[in-house]
């Protein structure tokens, strides 16, 4: 009975999506909207079997490649700067105002400048993804390292740890949740930036280019397939990262349990 | 300095003043010493200017020595001229006005709808179960992902820009309204029930003040997302506005225009956010006061 109740409960949250899909299907069957605006989900699934599906798959691979290289570049830069600013008062005073000033510029406003300097090709896109990934990581590491409880720092002083050991044994583990949250945001922003850059620059191969090409050729099935790929990949990045974070931080959670 | 402090501290009246002084011993020094902390504080503030000045100087030297072609790296004074001329002559100012109006309009629509939706989600269990999972899943798709779909539905006109901006402010507002209303303590809700408040009273006296900080957070995020979405959508579908000006500058390889636009976008975004924080502090002053009372 209880299990049935729970299934019913979880089924309820599927009501609206199912209704939306039905509405979608009905609006096509009853010709409320033209085929240039929406295609049936059967067509979207059918597009998986067309030769263009290979393009979507190719595009996905390229976008992920850009994401990885951009995030590695941007997040390591962000981590380095964040650590510098959090651990040195002088660096914070020197760099802080400029950092927060430059952060005010909306991300996509950098596209014209970045493409002018780095070109429309792979470099321009990677640098843009790196820019997107840089800020959340820097913010996350600053927050995390500043928030390390004083008592923990004092433990380091009592144990007479050297600066390197303090960083590795006390500061970084203490700041890990915040740093990982920053990295997760970096990945999400990077994903968005990679697709945005592909879409806006319009050259090369990528999921963004699939969307753009699909829109230009009125291939709604491809556009929707691309959208699904973007949404699912974003969700997958999030889910994998959540798992990873739980795994990496399990000592913390266990420790908290013992403390209670 | 120590003897001076000690001799003064011997004076009973001064000692009382020392205890009474809110800043404590820091202010309790001879005048000559007083000048130094102030000066060093000013110097510390100015340290932040060091990096921008260094970059500017390097940039100016690089431009003067023509290390890079002027097209790639216009001299800083040229960017400054474009900025001043554009703002004084009205080109940039006009573009900025167009963009600001667009952001305001879109954000107003988006956050009003988001507020209503968030309150609806939080106030009824049924609507939460029915709508929240779908909403959360759809909110995961970045605005840029919706663009091609929305382009086909709304064309490339102003409507598209408004919809995109409204959508980007809808989501943070809805999330925060939902969280804020749900976080209102049960005890307060029960007081409302005991007092038999009607729906209007409930909304105005309980829900609104109770969720106000979250609503402010939502609104602040909403306007900042709207601003960013505006930049993206204007670069992508450019007809007018600051993003279009910037893109035109890029196409003609006038990087001075591009850089001036970046400055305008950054400064305006910053000012909007500051203005918002200012209003938020004012509006939530009663809350902070209340918290202090609670603690004492």
C-alpha cells in the first residue's frame, strides 16, 4: 500500500510533462502550428536514424572537447588567482578591485574582443570557455579559503606545519566543498559558453552549430534533437559531478556524523 | 608612543573616555600617530589602483611602440575618446538607453511572472508536486539553448529579445520566491492561522515580509541575468542597442568601439547592482533591527 502510494506520488510529477508532450503532439496533428515551428517527437526520434544524427554526435564530441580544454584552462587559472587572493592580503588589495571590476562585464560582451584577438576558430572558443569557467572557480576558492574556521588554522599553528603542509592538509580540505561548488559552476558556465560561442561564431563543428544549421534549414527535428542533447548533457554533467563531490567529500560527511 | 599613552591614561577623565570610545585603543593615540593609520589606510585603498594603472601604462607603451597593429590593440586614449564622444555625442548613450529600456521591460515582465509562479508553487502542495519537477528540469536548459526554438516562434524581432530577457529573469525570481515563501517559519504561519487572517492579509502581512530577503535576492539576480541576456541576444540578433554597437565595431575591426562598449556594459551592470544593494539595505533595515532585538 505504502509502495503504491509512493509510486502514485512520483507519478504525479510526470503528469505535467506528459500533458505537455500530448499538447505538443496535438498541436501538430491538429495543425495549430506549422511544421517549421514544431515537429512531432516521433520525427525527432526519427532524426536519430538520419545521416545528420552523425553530425549531432560529432558536434557533441567537439563541444565536450572545447568544454574540457576551456575548463581546465579557466578553472586552474581561477583556482590559482583565488588562492592567491584569499591567502595574501596584499594580493587581495592589489588584484581584488580589478578582479571585481572586470567581473562586472557580462560574459558574452567579451565575444567580440576575444574573437578579434584569438580568431573565430578553436582558440577563440576555448579562450571564451576559459573566461566563463574562470570566475566561478576563483569565487569558489576565495569563499572557501576565507571561510576556513580559525580553530582549524590554529591547529596548523600548534602542529607547526609549514606553509605547504598547511595548504595541503588544512586549508584546501577545509575549503574543498566551496572549491568543488566553484568547479561545478565552472563546468556549467563553460558548457553554456561553449554552445553560445559555437552558435554565435557559426563556424566549425559543434552542438551550437547543429542548432544554427538546423534553424537556418528549418530542420526542426535537428534543432530539437540538439536541444535534447544540450539539456541531457547539462543534466549529466551535474549528476556526475554531484556523485563525484559526494565521493570526494565523504570523509567530511562521516566526520560531521561523528561530531554529532 | 607608549609613554604618551600611559601618561594620558593616568588621567581619570581620559581613561573614562577611553572606555567609552567605541573604537577602543585604536583611536587612543597622540595626534602624530593618528595621521599615520589614516594615511596608510588611504595608501592601502590606492593599492588597488596599482594594477589597472600598470596595465594602462603597459597598454599605452605597447600601442605607442606599435608592438601590435593598432587594429588589434588601439591606444587607450583612443578608447577613452570614443567613450567620451559616444557618451557626450549621444551615440553610445542612445544605444545604452535602448538596451536599458529593453532590460527593464523584459525584467519587469519576467520577474512579475516569476514571482507569481514561485508563490503559487510554494503555497500549494499540489502545484508543487505537479509543476516543480518540470520547472526545475526546464530551468536547467540555458537561455542560449532556447534561442533557436524561440527564434523560429518569434522571428528576429524585438519580441524575441523581450522573451529571452523575460525568461532569464523569470527563473531566478521564481526559484527565490518559491524558496523564500517556503522558508517562512511554521510558527509565523500558525500565528496567521490563529489570527484568522484572510488571503490578502496573509499575503501582505505574512508572506511578503517573511520572504522579502529572498525576493530581493531573486530580483537582484533577475535584473543581473536580464542584463547579461540582453548583451547576448543583442550580439546575436543585432539591430540596435549597445550589443549591436559593439558587434558593428567588431565587424569593422574598430576595437576601440568594442572596448568602449565593454566598459559601458561593465559599468552599467555594476551600477545597477549597486543601486539594487542600496535599495535592499534600506528596505530590509527593519529586519536587521528586529534581529538585533531578538538576540538581546
